[in-house]
C-alpha cells in the first residue's frame, strides 16, 4: 500500500472538538468558505470517536483563523484568544502528522 492511499487521522481531545464545533458553527453562520464540512465532522463526533482526517482538521483550522480575523474587532480579548487557541491547536496537530519523523541517530 502506498502512503498516498493511506488516509491519516488525528485523534483530538473531547474539549478541543467541542470548542471547535462551537466556533465552526459561528463560521458557518458568517458564511466562511469551507466551514460547513469540518463543522459537520466535528458536530458529528461522539463520546468515543474524536478521530478526524488530516485535511478536515487543516480545513477547520483555516476556517477558524479566518473567523478570528473577521471577528477580531467585535470579540472580547478572552474570546478571541480562545478561538485562536483552538485554531492553533488544530493546525499544530495537523502539522505534527504531516511532518516526517526525524530518525534518531547515535553520534
């Protein structure tokens, strides 16, 4: 099997998924392009399954960053910080999966 045929997934903590779903819902209401697909995925996650494909997590992170930029003037600083924190958590999780493993070499 080639690596391109293998769909990588990311397992996220429940609180991050719940926060992402709430923020993505706001993004959908603001008609941010691409927010509906990750919103449905995060909203559909249940108590036992918080695994998402890497592209969905990346798309969610991007949508949340756009939402943060568009909402920066209207949100309280703490709410904006919470939104950006979730977006960066998603982005970092996706990058960690995509980053090739660095082999440890004995010197």
